[in-house]
C-alpha cells in the first residue's frame, strides 16, 4: 500500500539570527547560529528551488533581520519567477530605497514591517534604537514601489504610552 | 462596497493566481484561497481588462440555467468580499 503526503504550502527561512534592534520584549536568540555558520547563498538557493518544485506557495524570508544578509537580493531571486509568493519580514532598519527597488525587481511581493510603537519616543525606547523615523521613510518607499504591505506591531501593554523610568527597561508588562 | 459595473477589477499587489496539486488557488500574503467553478471563472477575469459588467455577462452565459439576477448578485458579493480581503483593486 502506498500513500502520498500532502505537499508543503509554505517555507519559513530564518536566514540569520543577527538583528539591529534591541527590543525589550524580544526572546529570539541573537546568535543561535553565528554568522559564520549561516547557510551560504548556494545552499539557500537550492532549498528555494526544491521548495518551489515541492509545490510551496509562500516563502517567508525572516530572521533575525533578513536584510543583514548581503546576498538577500540573490536569495529573493532564487527559484522560479513569480512562484512562490515572496515575503520579507523586516525591521526596515537596514533598508534603503535602492535596496527595495532591487528586491522588488528580483521578485519580492510583500513586506512585513515591524513597529515597536506609535510614537517616536516610545518606539525608539522599546526597540533600543533610533529606528522609528527610518521605518516611516521605508513606508513611503513601499508605497512608491506598490508592493503589498503588512504592519507588525508588537502589542505589549506599554507600547501605546511613554515608559515611566526612561531607561528602556521595564519591570513587567 | 458595491463594485461599479464599469470598473475593471485586478488582483492587488502581492496577490496572484497559483496552482498546487492541480488545484488553482488565489495567493495572498499569508493566505491562499482554493478556487473552483464560478470563483475561478471570476478571478481569472480580474485582469484589469474585463469590466465588472463583462464578467457578469460572461458568467450569465456560462451558467445560463441559473437565474441571471442571482448570478449577478453572487458575483458582486464575491468581488466585494475579495476587495474587503485586500485581494482586488478596481480601476475606473
């Protein structure tokens, strides 16, 4: 007797554990695998081709911060044109407009952009970086390049109001 | 919203037709919708060229045994649903 496994629908590729943000709530490892141990371009490219052949419809490029990979444009381009749908899950911090243009040209369909708050002061405090203003710039570029956009907000109790102790550290949510 | 009969629906950025195991699907960010029969006939025509009115007329021909009024209402409802799900834009 034979049976067939249903084919996979999505591939989630954690390209790196490196991340420029220092969010107070984050529990992701910063270095589960060191930079030197990350999979090289050719291995990821092969994985994406095989995933597409296996019928994967959605590919998430995530991390850490996937833009920390200098080969991110080549990775987005790997695999068949227009299949699967390619998503970049990013802080936006290392994004530049020319980089976004190159990613879109390579086949990027959709960006998930994280925000750590609705106000510059609290968002910067929560993320431990001066990142909020740049994320707003990235939003403008995304609109210009007309690709799909999802905003990811960390919904933590203090995200909507200023922190009281001003240190970026909290004693609980 | 009720789609304007003269508008031309097209798939929104980040959405496209795909296939998995011979099953046609509408791919959207983080989601996929299986398309069969009328839903596939409708989405295949959301190409920025067909007007809503043309899509209705085409499907009324294909499903000529169904009440034409009902076909129209079903199509308008489905287009509005896809628009609410951010899968369609309408060019005027």
